[in-house]
């Protein structure tokens, strides 16, 4: 699991990498100038010599990984990691709010993300069914609606929330819903 980097440390790393990029880009320009001069000398030399044909490589041409490109990739990666961290933080905050909304209370156990979403879906469907039929189901029927497709542990939490015996829900959940 990656360690969390403080934001000021992340900013310091970004600045250092940007300076590294500038340094390497300057070095590349100097190298290109030298290469251009060498290329001119080489052209005059090869024009006098016979050239042998070398088959061309097929496929896309890959750029050489220069130090400045490596540094740019690092900067891009650090920024992307920061965005992903913020996205996951927001998602987890919203899942926590959803856990507080759905009828399943436990101080000792927290629902997993997938169980939270399944229970929320079942809760919405149960409320929709109550509105459309204009009837309030008894606790057992309501628990059956909530527990469709949930794990036995989550069924036990729902049963405890509704003050029901978990065996009744698990037994009825194995039967087809009427």
C-alpha cells in the first residue's frame, strides 16, 4: 500500500522535478547543437562513401527516454496520483454519508462498499414499492425486501436494526419472494 505523502512534500517534489526538467532540456539543446554539427560532418563524409541499405523498422517510432522526459513523466504521475487520491476521498466520504442514511446500524461493524450499495439499492426499491402500493409492509416483509442479494452478515445487521430474529429473514430469503 503506497504511503501518503504530505501535500507540501508533494509540492517540493514537483518543484524539484520541474527544475530537473529545465536542466535536462537545456542539456538536450546543447547536445542537439553538437549533434547537428556532427551530422553535417557525417553527411559530407557519407556522400563520398557507398551506403548500404538498412531495412526500416516497422511499427510506431518510440521516443528515447531522456532524463527530462522521465522527469516529466514523474511530474505527471505525481499530479495524477493526487487527483486520484482526492477522487477516492470524495467517493469514500459519500459512501459514509450513504451508510448513515440506510437502515443498518452497527457500532462495531462497517458495511463494505459493495454491501452499502446493494443495501441502498434495495432500500430505494422497497420505498418505491411502498409508495406505489400505498401500503406499509410489516417488519419481516420490509427486511426481506432489504436483504435481497446481501451477505448473511449484512442480513444479521438489518435484522438487528429492525429488532427481528435473523433466522426468519435468512429462511424467508432462501424462499422465492411472494
